[in-house]
């Protein structure tokens, strides 16, 4: 009887997974389809699969430029996240006056969705003179509250005797953080990298607001622009979608565990 | 240990207090100021970012909402004019508010789906990890790309959904899902559920795994049927996770901007307009920053009220984030 319930559950799960995967398949299929993509009934398997659409993407839009912009912004965001979050997380392991207030402040900031700040955030960036620049694109993403707490938890798990030993040896706090604590908190670093990378890689609304030139636009913007330009008429759009989704999928599959740990620790621990 | 007041931390927790007693107080004071400086320096970058891009905007929104202001024009006090316009004259606002509420009210459906999946995946099922990965895969992907994927699925001619519905004989004529006033919002919501359901599942799985097994064993010994075990143990123990899911569902009405922007642009005839897209259009389409700020204040208030209600609904203090 137990066996039968297992088979039933496998069937249900297989169905659910199929529903989750069909959209990917449909787009991938369209991207390699040669014939008219509007033909009815659509073919389930492409007749003569080919990669022309992917080549088209290179000619129709400055894909390399969008890609480079996305990579640069993400690199800035990831670097900022590691340094700033580690520093803040380390500070939170210490006792100091007003610590409760700082923690409370961080936690309440988490409830403010970025989308609810766009108007003043734009004005702030304008005053700082970082509109339409890489720094401006990355600035709001440079620190993540969830990741600060991930670092704090990781540092607290490191035996205090190590810090004391380092201090007796005359290491300064900055060195203790970078030479002793960070190397021992590799899982926390991985979580930081993956979370901040995915968030900056996918960011759309913020770049939409603060970039003016095509030369500064990131991949999501390029995608939206291309969509507005060609509508749904060409398979190249779906080739573009595949080219954008693939890096995300690969990064996620490589670091799934760290990603999920970051999300759940953020969600369950504040 | 962390809760000890900082004044006493130096004296009480010192095993190395062998220094001369007269100098000790002095030494500790200096050490304390040095540590305070250090903590401040370490916290400063993060605090600056959150101040500039979270806290300051929150206040600035409120101020802007009571002003007539646009770039290049001096601010004038507007009183409640922006709000009066919103509530009395702006039909799009009411449409967007309704749509946002529908969007939020649809999230329990996704949460229930996720709960069912989480329960199935949580057990001793072989291959559960693979199922989990596949279901979660859509969450970390770029919403703009996901929006285009779903646009294509809903397409009248080349779309998978119309293809299946027509192929199975459920409909005779293709439905232009995203172009029809009635279908557009449910269609966008379905795409959103597809993307976010894996996240709910992960949260609920973490919750399920934190339930002590001995509760179930005790219940089994007492002869409680599976339904009772679920209702009396699983559900109550899952309340914190369910609350988090509810909050994510509420926040989702903000983050769905990308999907709506790409799939329908708020149309047709504002059928899929959300508050967040209306804010964007007002602010950056029509450069009415003051009015957009007022809209933001209303949406943020809505968010706080709904979060509070969700907290009450799961029995209070479920989101006791303080214990972090």
C-alpha cells in the first residue's frame, strides 16, 4: 500500500514538474525553429532545428554591450555586498551601545520594498550625480540586509578563541576580519555572491529608471527594448530570451544550496 | 552574552584583567572608544546605503505627497490635493488598487499549491531533490524574460496554451488572453504564480523540516489519523512559515512590476494596471513625482496594514523577527 502511494506521488510530482518545464521547452523550441513561428497548429518538435536566430540576435541588437553592462554592474554589486555585508555582520557580533536600534533598523528596512522608493531613490541618485552610470546602477544593490545576517550568524559560529589569539598576536580588527573570519565563513560568502549576483542580474525597474543611453543598459532592458521593437514576430526574440535565461539557470544550478540557504535564513530569521 | 550592556562588557568579561587596577579603567575606556569607532566604521557603508535608498525615500515620499513639485519647479504646499485627486478623480487608481488586491488575494492559492507540493516532496520520496530543483528553478530567473516566455505561451496562434485548449476541443476559437479585458489579469497572475510557487515551497519545506518528529510519533501512538496529525500538528507548527509566505505574497504585488510591464504594459484599458505600474507611469511617464509619491504612500500603507492583518490571522507574533 505504501508502495502504491509512492507511485501516485511520483505521478503527481512528474505532472507538476512537466507544468513547470513546459514554458522553457516552448521557448527553446521556438528559438531554434526555422519555419513561420505563427503556423497553426504549432509543431511540438522543430522541423529542422538551427541556430540562425541566435546569430540574428548578435546582428539585431548590441547583445555584447548589454551583456558587458550586466556583468560590470553585477560585479560591482557582488564586490560591494561581500565587503560591506561582512563588515556590518562582523560589527553586529560585537557589543555596542545602540546595537538593538541598529538591528531593528535593518529589520524594518527589510519590509520596505525597493519598488516603493523609486521616486525619491531617483532624486537621491540625481543629487549624487550617478544617473546613467555603472555606480548609480549598482549603488542601491551594494548591501543586502539578509546577507548581513547570514554573515553575522557565520561569524558567531567561529570560536571566539581564534579572534582572541589573533588579537594577542597583534592583528588589527580589519585584518582579523579579512584574514581570520572571512576565510572561515566561505559558505556565507558563497551565499552572498549568489544572492547579490542574481538580484543585480535580474534587476529591471531600477535600470529602467536611471539609464538613459543604450550604452548603459543592462540585459533585462535590452530584452524589453527588443520586445518593443520587434513585438513577437521573430524567433530571434526567443533566442535572446534563451541567451539571457541560460546564465541564470547555470549559476543557480551550480550554487543551488547556497542560494536556498540564503533565502530561507533571510525568511526565517529575519 | 550579546545582551550585556556595553559599559560593563569590558570589566565583567575580562579574564585578562591582570593589568594594574589604576590604569585598567583608563585602558578599558580607550579600548571601548576604539571598538565603538570600529563598529561605527564597519556599519557605516551599509547604513549609508539603507539610509539613502530605503529610509530617506520613505520620508521623502510622504513630504512629496503633500506638495506640488516637479523637477525645475519650486515646491508648493499642496495639502491633501494629491490624495483628493487620487481618491475622487483618478479612476485608474481605483482600478489599480482593485487589481493589486486581487493580485494579493490570489497568493493563498499559490501558497496552498506550494504546501501540497512541499508535503509531497518532504517525505521519504526518492528523487525529491530533483523535483524540488525543477519546481524552484523558475524563481531565480529574470522576470522580464519570464514575462516574454509567458507572452508567447498565451499567444493566439503560436502559443502553447491556445494550442492545447484547441487541440483538446475545449475551445473553438483561440483566446487572445493578454489582449482581452477579462482574461488579462488572471493570465498575468498565473504567470506570476508559476514563477513564485517554488519560493513558497522552499519556505514551507524549511518549516516542515523544523517540526520535531517526536510529535508525530506521539500522535501515531495515540492513534491519531493522518488528517488529525496534519490539522493539529503540521498546520499549527507551520504558522510562522505561512506568515512569511503571506508577506512574500503581499510584497509580490510590488515586485510583479517586471512581469506586468513586459506582458501587458498595464493594458488592455488598465485591466492589469497595478499600483506599482501606475506609480511608474505617473512618476516617469508623466513626470508627476508628487502624485506618484502620494500613490506610493497609499500602497505602502496598504502593505503595512495587510502585513499586520496577516500576522493577526496566523495568531500574532508569528513574525517575531526579533529573535533573529
